[in-house]
């Protein structure tokens, strides 16, 4: 089993002592047994990441997972890093960073120089969410083609209108079909004689 | 003089083989269908399993999986065709020489299957290339693929080599090539080949 | 080769490569392998720049099987995503099921009955056998041993698939595990059949190894090819057999001790050189370790319910929160990160794909090798495109 790691509160306090004035807050997680995560401001994200990686008590040398999340409600994009330590076999520590908004202030410092494993995952977040990672060595679209213009994992992404009608019980699907096949949305005609 | 199939069988028992050019031609075409060694997704694993010892597609003359489309007769679209992959699939189809056949293996290749609502998933390969046999399943069992192959062989055997029902490659038009879609800003352009495929007409109005 | 500084752990910039058109040294050649290529294990593409036959740059191109798993996961309920996880890494549906079930169980605090835990271990280890056997077959196919090893591998795969089919109704897409247990009880007949497969597997491995492990061509093609250093492996987030072949003892079955793995006594094999041969050998050794785990689990499995009777599947609405569940899949750390906002659908559904992240170091392994070696190195990484692109 995992040896105990410092709690996120202790790590936050040590980070604040190391980088006075940095925006570091705890994000609570109400799920049973789950730990809170650390939200670090973009200005100190890279330094905080290097600290977490190199600190002797933490040595979070393994960034497992990079996730992009779109929050249209507060109006920002969020990137979540799951950090583990292979050297000390503990973890995870969940690190989050938030962009200014969803339109023009979408850049964050890239953590690829800190953890190489972020390379493809940050490209994926750039591709699907449009977060621009500054300092990424090769920031291109990963999954979609280069000419693609949208960010399809955002909550407000609109699919291209190639929706085809299908008999379905799902109201949301039927509503989409009605938009694209207005004729079908009209009251159903009498069954045609040749189809009996 | 008309010769019935029974008479033909009787003659064959005596060592006399009667045939027509059409029969010979179709027999030759249908029993050495070489598939393209081309896997897309989950169904490709079942396609490989079909070619292995237990199911042994060699019993049906199709064990020669060719890596090059130039040597292949059959395109087994085995898996989800994404929009990013669709131009390549059409290009492979164009590179195959006639006579050529296409099997849409699995729900994804037929219609997008479970991934139909995805933004990068093509809702069926028949939007761009003509499909001869559809094999439903997710993934279809190897037996289903074998049945699809037998269906294809039956389809080939039943074709007449002259007249209006002659297969595509015997026609005069150079119909071997199909337009390759291009990557657009939001979708493939065009999103379908209208000569091949039109959206099905709604049979029932959706709930308002 | 890899210096201590962080810069060496970064991908090599393109500027180190000489210009493509160079009248003095001769032109470089750009080869696009894939997405339709027999050796790329699916629709993977790599753009290799060659100086003669030597690779000086290699950039993987992804997305040819990007079927929007995560977006679909956000638009369906928690339970409805379970069949989709089968189609991530379509060789290992059972471990994908488990990882997802684990993430949801952590999100809602759902206990799992003892018998289900044993069944999960049995299925996960059978999946490991299946995956590693197929990988060895495909790797040998890439080395040029076309046909025979793969036929042997698929012969064994069919035996395990028969078990999966009689248990879940489907050969590949098992959709078997649920939040708080498993779908149906295996029953005594199934366990006896699983025992028979387990007992026969050692003999198959002996036969397989007699054919391959000491094979001179195999050794010449793979030893010293694509060595991966432990330092780079850790920095690049490489997990699974690739990481352990580089000599890092990190097996999530031991580290996290999820499920009931702490009760099992097994060793974690480690590689010494981190080359392609080590990666092949490590998988063989892992299979040999899986057999005693299976034996122990099949002997000790208790009676009892297979599903927690209080478990709620339909109409599941977890409270707002997030969870990350990870297990040691056959390819590496397969994890699911779920964010709930209290609705029946996950707000964010993220898959941590081991195959994609293991490919981070593909270029580093291939630089300076010939294009034929790149095929073998890729084969030893063990990718499945359904998981790389999702």
C-alpha cells in the first residue's frame, strides 16, 4: 500500500512558504474518501510543479494523467494533473490550473518541460479544448486534423449538420433530427398503402 | 437446346464438364477473393481471428491477405471509420483494381454503430464507397464474417456478365474512382457522396 | 545517453536535423508509414525522416481512430458507458471494465463483495495472459516470423475467449463488470474450465518459448534495439511492462493494492537493459507470474453474492465530486477520471490511456535505428489504437 504522503493542506502551506504571494487554493472534493486538490495560479504553476517534482519529501516524478475540463458556468477552462511518485510510491496529488476565460485568455504554462508525459496529453487538451500551453515544444492538434477549427470537447460545441433521422426513443436525439429534417417534424402522414 | 442443371450434373458424373463463359468467369472470381490486409478497429481483431487456425478463412479461398491495395479484390471495412480516416479509406478503395468488392464489417462501418453520435465518426462507409455486403454485429463473430464472405460469393456467382445487370467493372464508364473527401474546417467536404448515398426518408415523425 | 539535465528528457527539436534538401549530403527521405500499414497495429501513422536507412526524426500522427469516447461518456449515464469501455482497448475489455467500475465505486463509495473481487482478479489475469500472448505473436510477426507464432497465440486466445464468452455472452466485448460487483455468477463449471485453461497455459508457454526465446534471429533482431533508460521512462510516464523492462519496480497491483491483490503472493519481474528483447521477455515472465495468481484465486474463491445487493446501477446519480480509479492493465496504468455534478451523466469522463502515453518515447527509442527496427520497437510498445485515440 501507499506510504503516507503529506496532506494537500500541508503541501499548500509549504508551497505558500516557498512562493510567497502565489495564488494557491484548495479545491474540496466531496466524493467519499477522495482528497482535495490544489489549484495553482498560472503565474507560479511551472515553479510549483518543479518544486513538487524535486522536493525530497514529495518527489512527484510521475505525472499520470492530464485532463481538460470546460466550465462554461464560472467561465474558464481547467487542466487537471494527477501526480504520483514512482520513487516514493505515493500519490496521487491532484493539481489544477485555470485559464482566465474561455475566449481569449486561454493560455497556461506548459508542464511538458517538467514532466515529459504531458507532451501528448497537453496537445490533446489543446486540440479538444483550445487551451494554449506556452512553452510546449510541439503544440499541434493531436487527434483532429490540422484544418479543423472547433474545439469539440467544449460543452458548447455544435456538431456539423449531418444528422440523419433514425427511429429513436431519445427526446434529445429526436429534437436534433427535427431541426435538420423539418419535414419529419410535421405531423406524421397517413401510412402509405404500399408499405403495409 | 436447353440443358437443365440436373442433366449437367449427370454429365459431370460421367466426366463431361459443361459450362458457360459466364459461369466459369464468376466461378473464378468468387473463389479467390483476396482481401486487403487492412484493419481499422475492434472488428479487425476478429478478422485476424477468422484468418487463424480455428476459423480458417482459407477454406473459402480468401486467406491471401494482401498488404497492397493493388493486389487486393476485397476491402473489408473492419471497424469504425472516423472522419480523419475516411479519405484514406476512399483512397485505398480507389487504388484497388476492378473487379473489387467491399464488405462493411460491424455496426460502425455500417452506420457509425455505438459511436454514431461522435463528432469525428463517419456514419457509415456507404456514404463514400459502394458496399456489397453488410455484416451486423459489434463485433461480428468470425462465423458471421465467413457468412458474409459466402454471401459475397453467392452475389458474384449470380451476376450476369452482359446486359444491363452486368457488374460495375464490365460497364463502359470508368467508375473505378470515387471522389475523395477533403478535410474542412468543421467536417469532411463533402460530407457524403450524393450519387451513392442519400439520407433515408423519415418513416415516422419524431416527437415534437 | 540520457544526461541528468531535464533538457535531454524533452523531445528532440526538429532543428537538430539537417535540412531535408541538402545538395552536399544528399536529400533526406520522408516516409509516411500508416495509417494503412500492416505493421502499425491498426490505423497508427508515423512520419519518419530517413538519412539513408537511419531514422533522424519520427513523429507519430494520431486520431485515425478517434471515436469521441470521452464526449460520448459525457452524454450517457454512468452505466451506459460500461460497454464503451470494452471498445477502448479491445483486447482487454475485462480490465477496462474493472478500471471504470473502480473509478465509479470510489466516486459513490460502493463496496464490492468478496466473490466479485476474486472473479475480477481471475478475469484480469486471464486478460493479461491473453494480451501478452497476442502481443508476443504480433511482435514476432513484425520481426518477420509471419504466421506461425501468431497462429499459436491466437489458438490460446480462443481458449480464453471461450471462457469469456460462456461467462458474459460475448467474445471480445464482455461488458461484464458492474459498480459493486459483476453481472452474473460464474458458477462451478466455469471455474473448473478456467482451472483447466490455467493449468494448460504453462505448457503452452514452454512450447512458445522453446520456439522463440532462444531463437537466434529473434535475439539478433531485438537485443540492444531501442533501449529505454529508467530515468526517461519515469519522466515520460511510461507504465506497465515497458516501465518494468526498463528496471523500475512499479506495479500498481503492488503499489495501490487495489481489489484483493495484497492477498496474492507474486513477484514483479524487472528488465535489465530496457531493450526490445527485455520487453518481450518481461511479458513472458509476467504471464508465468499470472498463472500462480490464477491458481490461488481459483482455489480460494469464496461462495457468496456476486453483486452488492444494495448497489444501484440504473438511475445512479452520484453526488458532486470527482474520483480517479486506476489499475494495472496489461498495457500499463489504465485510469478513469470522473467528475460528477450530481446529474445522471458524468460532467467529465476522462480515460488515461496507457498506450498513448507509452508512445511518448517512441521517437527517442527509434532515433539512430533503421526503419526496420522502428517496426519492432513499435511492436514491443504494445499499442491498441482504440485506446491510443479513444
